[in-house]
C-alpha cells in the first residue's frame, strides 16, 4: 500500500510539473516592418505574392482597421514601444530618440526584460541603433557593404544601416556620391541583402533559445520595403511589369484639399534617378511600384523562413507572433510618394496577431485600433503588469476573443502641424499653427463612400454635424496632445 501511495505521489508531482511547464510564460516574436502598407494578398490584394504573411493571418487574427499614430518611422516606433501618443513636443520626426524625449518611461522591451525575459533586438526596431540599448540583452543590426570603419556612432553612420546595393554600378555610385538609385534588382541570394543577414541571425537565435528555459521577446526588424526598393531578382520576376498599374488617383490631389496636405516626398528625391522637382515619368513610377512589390515578396519569403524555424524548434506552441508596420506608404496616390502625410495611405497599417490556443484563427476584425495598443495587448497576453499612468493604448485581448467588437471610438494621428482624428467612418484633420490652436486648414473624408479620400467634404453642409463632433473630440479627448 505504501508503495502504491509513493507511486501515486510521484505521478502527481510529475503531473504538477508538467502543468507548470504548460503554463510557462509565452514567448513573443515581433515581426516589425518598415513602410509596409496593408497591400497584401490576405488584405484583398491578390496580385501581391505574400504566401507566408497570408498563412500567418490564417493562423491568427488580421486587423483591417489599424492605424499608426505618427506616419514617420522614428516617431512612430517611439510611440508604439512606449505605448504613448505624440504631443506637440514629443515624437515629432524620424530623428526621435526615446531615451532623450521620454527618459523615465518603461518601454515595451524593458517591461519584458524586467520580468525575466531574454530580449533580443534584431534589425530595425528603434529607429536609431543606439537608442535605449539597455532595453535588450542583445542588439544586432547588420551594416550594408559600407562598413563602419571610421569609429563613428551608429547615429552618424545611419545610411549604412539601410542603403544596401549589390549591383556593381550602384555600389560604385553610392561610394562615390553617397546616393544611388531608388530601386535595384540584383541576381543574389536571399541572404545577401541586410534583411537576409538579419533573418539568418533570427534563425540562429531561435535555435539557441530553443535550448533555454527563459521566455524570450525576440524581434525581426525588417528594413524592407523601405527605400531603396532593393530585392533579389527572383522577387522582381514574380511580377509581370505589364500588369502593374498606377493608382487611379495618381495624377491629382483630392478635390478641395489644402495644398499643405500634399507631400513633396523629399525622402525619395534624395535618390539619383528621381527628379528634384516635379513628378516622375510613368515608366519610373511603374518601376518604383514594381520594386515595392518585389521587396514585399522578398520580406515575405524571409518571414517564411523564420516561421518555419519557429515551428521546427517547437517554439510555436508557446509563442505569440505579431506582424505590424510602423506606418503606411504612398505609391503615387494623390501625386505622392513615401509617407509623411495625414492621408490614409500613410497612416493605415497591417496588423496580425497569432498565439497558441487562439479560438478565432483565420478571422478578421474591423475594430478600430492603433499602434499604441500593441504594448498593453502583449502585456495582457503575457500577464505582465503595465506601468502606472504611462500607457495611452488599450489591450486588444477582448477583440481577439470577439472580433465583432468595434474597437476604439477615436484614433489620434499627428504629422507635423496636422492633427487627425480617425473613426470607423471618418478621417478628420486640422492643420494648426505652431504657436496656438488657430486652424489654418481642415480635411474631412467619409470612408464609407470615399475610401480613397478623393473629395474633401469638410465644407459640405451635409457633414457639418460630423465636423463639429470631430472638432470637439480632437480638442477634448486629445487635449493634452493637441494643445
């Protein structure tokens, strides 16, 4: 009898240990994109070759109404990783440094590190490689061919972290002039470009982390599809150039739109095959769109390799996977390229969340959300206590459990002196003077009838009530961010 009791106790202890193992804190794999707009096959753009992202969406939940809070990479990343909205003095541009503008906050990776997670930054996570380095146990970001042999700080050598040419003539041009073309198709392997190097590092990390007991917060921060649109030739070959089209509204700005709302896309004009003034030729426009598509497919293939390794290692059984972009991108809509505008093409982002045991796999949601919700959502899913009086976002856990929920009432988006308030139906923008709240110009777009934002209806009497309500919400709900 004693022997049977002893055996029963051993079995009970084994079961308890197994239960503890099963309740181990979930890992997080953040697939962080740069300039990726929600133009993917899973979002209805069936001409885009994105099978691996599509598969991720099928294993998780896709958010079809997600927005950034600042359509500029540095500021957007700072906002998302702190869970805080921009203000007139905070998170303003690409050169935002979190450690300078919000030195006392607990960032998202810091929260995980403080709770016993191994935190690894691979690729572009913060805009600056040397921002908030102590948030991580390890930081890795490969340089391009132009090695940092001048003992410069990464911030002062930043182009070499993303301008990556492999056609000999483009390499020579860059080394001689510090610039090059806005796109490249090179007959090289996936591992040659920066994102390929970064992907190999993530795969090595997964093999290493598979053997450890600690949970991890692991990132794969892709440069693509950021300019220059450089990708191995085989991804360019996935697309028939004759089938690529310019957007319907490529040659006009929205009716009644203020001129200050339209970007002159200086980022792209820094490339040698782009004119300093005026529009690009139709041929170059098609090349640019083709290049953007190719970089999306290239990144998709790299994501596939990472997710395959996650599954092969068995880590997929306890890992939350999130794919998100820092902001959208203009591909000649309303004469614009790149981001830096308050238009939906700059502000709307893809967002996919997948985790083990998810009940609503393969579902989409129209719930209105924004990037500041990522922080509280991951904390909630991992049962981590969030810092008090810091976060402006809300957890999306309830939406993940019920995709029919509407999400937020409002999302705030700021670009320069343009303050936008996004709802499920409207996009409303005020351009305010820098020294006060005087309104210089306004925009209102009804996404129920004008999803491409081709007609500014802000002065249409039929929408006077909507304009009044959105103006009131902008200056009350987001008073501390606007004033």
